[in-house]
C-alpha cells in the first residue's frame, strides 16, 4: 500500500463510522425498516458500515414527497443557467473529492483503487459537465405543417424519476442517470445498490453541505430490491431508469404495467461475443486488449466480451496467449500496488461464479483458473482466478447465461457464417467485437450481429457522445448522448391556427 492511499483510507475509516441515512425532502432521516443492512468489505468480509434500510412504506412516502416537489415546479421551471451551474458544481465537487470517492468505491466494490481513481470517479465528473453543456441545447422543433397552422414541440420533464443502479459501477451508473435527469428539470430518487451505496451517500452529503439545491429535488433511497420494488409500483413515480439484471428488468416492466404505465429505460445483462478472424490485425495487441477488457473490474461488466469466437487457424495461438496471461494475473487487495484483480463484489456473486465454474467443468475444457484464489490474505476475501474454458459449445449454459465474473468461454469456428450464427445465438444483444483486416467483412458482420454496440478492431470503446445500450434481453432504450435527454423528457405538440376563421 502506498503513502498516497493511507490518508484517504484513514479518512474513510472515520467517515464509515458516522451514521448513514436516507435523504428525503432535504432532510437526513433514519431508514424505518427493522432490518439493519451491513455493507461489507469483499477483500476480507469485514463490516464497513451498517444502516437501517427503508421499507416499502417509506419508499412510497419518498415517492409521494418527490411528486409534491415536482408539482411545485421549482426545479422544472428553474432558470437553465442555474441548472447547468448545479451540474458543473457537482462535477467540481467530485473532482475535488476524487480520492475519497475512489477509496469508498473500491472498499465496497472490491475493484482496484486505480480503476476507481483513474477511471470510474473522474468519469462521473465528466458526465455532470457533459450534461451541464446540454441544458440549453436540447429543445423542441417547429414542424412543417399546412399553411395557416403553426405546430411546434416542447420538451417537458417527465416528473419523478426512480434511478436504480447496480453494484458494478456504482457512482458511474448513478451519475449517468442523475445528470441528464436533473438537466431536463426532473425530480430524482437515487437508489444505489445496497452492496455499494457508499459513494452515492458521500456525494449526497457533499451536495447537501456545499450546494444549494431546491428542497426535495434530489433524494437518496437506501434499501434493497424488496422495498425498492415499491418504487417501480408507485403511482407517484413517472419514470424508472434501471441498470441491473435482466430478471429485475422484467419485473420492472410488469410493475409498470400493473401500476401507472411509467416509462422505463433498461440497461440489462450481456453475453457479448468477440470474433477473431484469421486476418486479425496486430493479433498480439488485439489479444491483450480483449483480455484486459474481459478481466478488468474482475469481469463484473455487462458489456465485456465473455465469448471469444476464434478462427480455427489461429485458435491454438490465441488460446495459449490467453492462458499465459490469465495464469500471470495477481489477485490481491484493491489497494495493493501490485494487485491486478480485486475480489468479487459480494459473497452471493462469488458463490454464483463458483457454481458456474462447476457447471463449466462438466460442459467444456477448463484450461486456466477455475478456483478461488486463497493466496495469503486473499483467503478471507472473494477472489477468483481468471478462468478460461476451451472448446465451449454454443449451447452450453456457460455460453448462454450471464455469469458476471472472470470467466471466459473460447470457441473455434471455420466460416464467417458460423461465427455470426454463434455470435447471435444467445438471448442477449449488448455488444460484440470483430477483429479483421477485411473492411467489407467487418461492415457486413457488424450489420449481421444483433447487438447494440459493435467494436471493430478494438473492443470496448465508449464515449459520452455515443449511445450505450443493448438489443434483445440486454435492454430497452439507450443511455448517454442525446438519448438520455430524450428519455427524461416528454415531447408536447402545440398547434396554432392562424388562417381565416
Ligand atoms: P440487480 O438486478 O440484482 O440489482 C440492480 C439494482 O436493482 C440494485 O440497486 C437492486 O437493489 C435493485 N433491485 C433489485 N430488485 C429490485 C426490484 N424488484 N425493484 C426495484 N429495484 C430492484 O443487478 P446487480 O446484481 O446489482 O448488477 C449486475 C447486473 O447488472 C448484471 O446482470 C449486469 O449485466 C447488469 N448491468 C448492466 C449494465 C448495462 O448497461 N447494460 C451495466 C452494468 C450492470
């Protein structure tokens, strides 16, 4: 552990000992569930903090209060400059507290401190800045209609938005929802994952202490899925933006249907393929890149390439390179300078991944990893070796079901048609990679693959100005860019008749 981490870690220990509460209508209040929830450190199982979750009644109360706030229209009708300023101020708060936020993220999630400090947290600040810039640039249009009529559209806030985030990129996923929702004048209820609520709590504290936000516009709900279900059922909530598993996404759609038909943006699971054709350019660096994207953040990423489809002529070469890389990874404490992979986020996830490893051993050929890393202090945490299965048939469970961990399936193919068929042969359609030197094949295959994001010759490129989201059971709608703004607004069409009466 280096000197520079010692101070924020020391600060975090003290902060964790302070009470953690719900934030509703500008007040910090205790969760009213009898259930005390413990947030644990996945590197050793130690308690980080505990708090009382909100129960369903309290969720409904928060939704009702948020609805009242929205009806008062203070934020919805606020001056656009002041809205943009708030977003920029939040970006500045994040940047000035980047180390503290990064420490909290890595403590609860288990991802490497460098991943939080250099990636996730600074990107959150960028997201707020990006959407601050959009506040006065997203507006309605004048529509070409018949002579004697004027028709224009306006963009109105949707209302109360329930923003439900997962545990893999906690503050990043929350920021991707909060920033555009606030930019468009909505009232928000942020629901971080119960496993990783720390950064959302701390950011809420900073906003409460340092910025002036109209009361009730930003609310923080600390609870688990059972009570959060009420958020998706409540008639006081007008929109849900959800990132998480496909199963919960389906439940949200059902709940919307039996309540007030609230709209939903859903970013769900994935089982993304990466195809390596025989003419992959710069094969060694292609392997390095795809391996890194697959195994960074301990394989807990929705759009990672979990299925490598490799042309039979280069299969052995690629597989051997992957095995060598996997065997060389050092699992260790997220704050250790030499660690390359942290622990899985929680015990449930650890057990799920380990059970898929057992399934994989029955279905395919295990060629790397396949066991928990219990080296030294790792014995107390949820560490799993980077694991590779070879000759995985596309119908195997490990090739079909989302595992969400450091488990890679490799499968050889002979023809382009075979590769495309296998690439499309899952219920998911989040992302896909194509490595080839043949430009026309690259474009043709990109067209044939039924996924929301295609990466040609470099897997895993993302930018705020490009839509993010999947097809099939990977989700509904897109996030980022103008797409988030659309999803947090309603278009109203206004007709004016100015012809002869
Ligand atoms: P999860 O679905 O278990 O939980 C996500 C969030 O939903 C948590 O905050 C949880 O408390 C809440 N929740 C659970 N049940 C609920 C209910 N009935 N009503 C309302 N809220 C409920 O997912 P997770 O385990 O936190 O995250 C992993 C999953 O997220 C994976 O499937 C992964 O692919 C997906 N994910 C998708 C994307 C994407 O952009 N497509 C990004 C990150 C993660």
